[in-house]
C-alpha cells in the first residue's frame, strides 16, 4: 500500500457515499470534501458540516449514514460495486416478514449475522484476523452458493448484542507456543469433538487453511496461531449449524431437514398490487419437484424480470399447492433520498423497481442538477425530448428494470445535461428556526419554474405543507423535500406520459403527485356498503325516473 492509498474501510466508505449522493451535492467549496477521518461517523459529520446548505434534505450526519446503510444493505454487494466493502460498522441484515409471519433474511446475508469484525478474538493481530476472515469466506461460499436472491427463515433476530453474548464463552485454546506434536494432538481432538456438530466442514476448514498458506507462502504462522484460527472458524460454523437447525434451514452439510421446508418466494408490492418474479417462481417450485411443464412453457417465453400477480400465482400453481409448498416473503423497499437499494435477480444480476428508476432520474434533475430552476425554453425542450424518449423504457405493464438499463439511462442523462446551458443554481436558503406555509410559498416563488401555473403553485404548496407539517412546524428537511415534491408534481402534470406510468404503478403519493384519480379511488374504497333498504330506495328512484 502506497502512502496515497486510503485504508480499505475509508476507500469503501468513500465509494458508497459518492455512489449514493450525486456529485453536484458533494461540497467543493472552499475545498472539496474528503473521506479521510479514521472514525466512520466523523466523515458523515464533516460532510454535513461542509454541505449544510446543499444537503438540507438530511437532518443530521446520522440521517445520511442511515440512508447510505440502507442503500448498501443487499446481498452480494461486492459484485454490484466491483469491490469488497470493508466498513467499520456494517449494517445488520434486513428482516422481512413472510405471510406466515416468520422472520426471513436473504441466504447471502447469513455471514452478516456471524462474521462481525468486532467479535473476532484476535485483538490487534491483523495477520490472524485476515486469515480467519479468508477461511470463513470460503466456508460461506460453500454454504450459501451463488443464488443471491434466495430467502431463508431467521429464527433469531440478528441483534449484535445477543450474538456477541453467545460468542463470549469462546476462548482461544492457546496463549503460548506449542510443538508440532501438541498441534497434532489438538487437531485430532478438535476433529472428534466437531464431527457431529459441523460434519464434513471440519475437512473443508483444514483444506482452506492449507490453500491460504499456499497462496501466501511468505506468511509465517506458528502452530498455536493455526490452532487458534481453526478453533475460531469451527466455533462460528457450530453457531451457524445451531442457527440452521433451529430454523429448519436447508444448509448442507451443516443441516439437511428430514423433510423439505416450505419454499420461500419474494413478494413485492406497489400500492395494492402484489407480484412475484416469474422466473424466480419457476426456479423455486422446480426445486420442490412440482409439475411445472405448463408454467415452464409460459415463463420461458416471457422476458426477464416479468411478473405474475399474487392472484395469478394462486391460479397457476393452485391454491392448495401454494398452501402446502410455498410461503411468500413480503419485501420491504426503503424510500431513500437519491437512489434505491438494488434488488437481486434470479439470474445473478440486479434490478430496481421501474418506478424507482424514474424517481432516481427525476430527483437527479430536480435536487442534484436543479435544471428546472429559472429554466430557459431551449433547455426545457431538450429535457422534455429526452424524457419522452426515455419513457420507451418505462412500460406500464412491467414493474422491474434491469440495473444496467437504469445505469444506461443515467449515463445518457449526464450526456444530455452537459449539452444544455449550464447555470450555477442557487441553493435553498435556511435562516430560520421556524418554517411555515408562507416560507414554503416564498421559496417556491424564487424557483421560477416556468412550466408550473400560478394556481398549481398555490394548490401544491398548500398540499405539501399539510403533508409535511407536524404540530404546525416544519423541519429543515421538510422544506427541501417539499420543494422537490413541488417540482415533481408540476413536471408530472405537464408531461402526461410520466403521469400515466406513475399512476399505473400506484406511486402517485410517493412522487408527491396530487392525483384526483387516486383520491377518487380511495374515497370509493372507503365508502360504506349500502344496506338493503338503501339499495331498495335507489332502485325505486331509478324506476320513478323512467
């Protein structure tokens, strides 16, 4: 490592911060912000201190970290970011509830429960900690496989304190030098004791250590070091085996249930629409030896990331077969500020909800680049033309978009933006401890958004204020988010294709769109059922009108 290279945890942190926060909002004056503080949260503090005005949509440094932590908390993130993320404080696995009310996590998130850096018993000995981590990584690869979209039950909450307490009884077997004979004696005893607990993983652990030494022949490790590492890795595998048995999780060779547990399939939702990925459904039920010939023919003719509604699944698979064989996991997708957490696909790739991809694009335009403030006609026509062209990728009948398509759209937008007239937009001013409706209206008027009518400005500001106000008081972040939603609302109402797509995905509320159709539908759903007498009166009225 040269003196210019940051340590791995800072390089990882800098990468994810710049992936999440648009470059236009990273402070550059009086000098560009650097992720150079050794303590993780200190970097978020300096970021907020330097970017107080530009990053006003966040309340605090902790708030920024909360968003970033959610963004990176998905399986196989190393593949997505093209590097292993090494953070001081990695996020715990997200718990999702199945329809049967079981706690579930991604199978690929299993290491996050048992491999917390702070619980390794090697203290400041980085050489041994790295060796243990490398061997554990091999073990996890063997256990969890390549399919990063699969779910498993989580019989205990991934709470660091509780799991730390479980690991606290562990003691390194040796604190002084041992001979080869003593090492061989230890290994024989360890294999005998561990055989019933972790099965053939004992041989895999020993083989992994041999491969590690072969890969790094310059590393000299004593017999006591090797024994301590093997003992620790074996202990983690024992805890993993206990976890698998308590949840009846298929995790060979640590645990193979006597009978196959119910298959878990991810169930996504937008508004009242519930849906699954068609190819994931097919792959899952195939593994449970169900007759899929008819379904397979249909699915294989469908494009990747196609979906079935929940009701369609019940019809195609059969309600009784679903009850007997399947359980559906309701997936939670956090509404983050700029970008959404990638979703693993059945084909080892990643995707996002298509409506989230549109949200990311529009938020980049509105919040990061601020292109609609005091916009001139030529720029508006360029942006309108670009958006209309991009709507070809937003099909009202499809819920998901491949992350590569999303990235291509964002790259194309950057190219279009560079060709438009660049201005230096003024940030929102914040010089008050209290915010009211008049402050919001004043801020909106300063934006000079030409394509939004005066009447819409009044209606939108009133609606946004009511939506964000709490106890007749705004937070600073409410002003920033309210102004963004105001522009989203005006843009969507100006361009009908955007509105039709957003409405079809039942995402009007999350976009801040004042949708009359959604309000009417909601009011209709909330109307009480008519009584028998009311129906008779209505029928009588119709007869009289004849």
